[in-house]
């Protein structure tokens, strides 16, 4: 279980567009590992919710993660079948249904 850091270096503050002070947890201390299959699977499983939440938050680490995912996806040059499978997993379709559709 992860605990909330009490070390001030793990946080940053900024003034938002409404003039309010926001405190943000600094992601660099808790990184996403593209080589860790569990991290990638979690991103795929939560992609739609993350995208919807972050689409208007242009200057965030989370938005960068979404852009990176799309960039890596394009670089992977997936076959049509693999692209279909990935899209269905993002949509949270069970494997049995994906297999049936294939």
C-alpha cells in the first residue's frame, strides 16, 4: 500500500486560471513504466476514463501519458487484427467476446 508523502519536494503548487492555489502531487516520484506489462494493462483498462478526465487538462502529466500512449500505438504499426483487439480491450470487452468477433 502506498502512503501519501509528507515530503514537500513531492508536491508543487501553482495558481490556476481562477486565481486559486492548487497543490499537485509530483508524478516524477511515482513513474509510469512503459516496460512494465502491469502498468500498460492498467492504462489500457482505464484509458477511456483517463482520456475523458484529461481531455481538457492540457498541461498535465496525465495528458502527456495519453499522448505518449497514442504515439507508441502509432509507432507499433499494429496489424488490423491487433488494432481491433486493442480497441476492444480499451472498450472493456471481455476476451471471449473479442474471440467470438474475430
